[in-house]
C-alpha cells in the first residue's frame, strides 16, 4: 500500500506560504520551489538502502555507509517538473535524469504525452517522478505508467501541492508508489486547478503569464 507523506516541517510550511502568494515573482518562486524540493527530497530518500564501505579517516579506518546499487534517477514531468530538478540534483548530484513530456488538454483535462527520454539503465535505479502539482492525478499516473514499462527498482512521486482527488487517483492506479508532497489542499475547482493551490505552476516558474 502506498505511503502518503504530507510534510509538516515548519521550514517547508513557511516557504510554501510565500510560494502560494500571488505577489511572489518568478525569481523568488523558482528559488522557493528548489528549496522546498530539497527539504522534501530529504524525506523521500529516507529509506534508501545502504551498504557498508570501509573509509580511511585521518584517525584510522571507519566502517562507513554509502547508498547501495546503481542509485537514483529523477524524472521530471515537463514542463513544471523541471522547476524541481535543481533542488534534487543539489542533494544527489550523481543521479541520472529522464524527462517525460505531458500536458493537460484544457478541454478534457486528460494528459497528452509528447516526449519520453529515460536513462538507459533505469531498470537498475530507484526512480523519483517529480511534478509540483498533483491535481486530477492524470499526468502523474500516465508518467508512472510509462516509467513502469522500463521496470525500475522502485518508483516514488514527489510534488509540492496535491488535491485529495489526485492523491486518491494516484494511490488507486499505483498502490506501490509512495507519494511525498508538502501540502494536501482542499479541492479541485471546475477547471481542474487546485484550490487554494498556487495557480499554474508552469506559468509561475517560467513567467509565461
Ligand atoms: C500541470 C502540472 C502537472 C499537471 C497536473 O502541468 O505541472 O503536470 O498540470 O495536473 P493533473 O494532476 O490534473 O494531471 P500542465 O499540464 O499545466 O503543463 P505545463 O507543465 O506544461 O504547464
Ligand atoms: N496544474 C497547475 O499548474 N496548477 C493546478 O492547480 C493544477 C494543475
């Protein structure tokens, strides 16, 4: 059964409040997405498997720990997911990165896939699909369907804000995928936007509106 993690850390909550604010401009918005993502990534990577490694310190030998295996891949959903990429790569610089291009058809609200390029060794990696908004859940579900075709070791989803409808849909479609978000909001409005949310994440990250 999927684990649902809603961050209650004061630093995340404080930064999220500034992020939501309609008066926050593009530059600060981008920086905040990156900072919140880093804090969330800390939680989402908490149960990564470790293995022993002998390290020589200036004082002698030490039985140390390192993350085992081929490690991680981050897969942002284009385009707003790329806004979270710098945050995760700051913490895990050696991770590989795949991209999945999806957008929501504004009439049907259904995701349309237009791009998919994943690391060649993704089957040996723990994958984190990243996208700031989990609204109806359609984009995340389709992106994860696609990633699953390549049989990675595990998949987790990381986002900034979720609607109850999105959490429900994602955990029903992919009960094996843990979900990490910094807020669970009230509802979706009639055009599929999260309320109170933060508006259109892509437009706010890239300044396109
Ligand atoms: C937004 C967001 C998610 C999707 C969430 O992207 O970044 O990908 O909507 O909605 P859903 O859960 O209902 O599928 P959008 O489709 O607006 O594309 P963009 O990133 O190119 O702006
Ligand atoms: N996509 C966004 O960017 N914002 C929402 O509130 C819902 C989907």
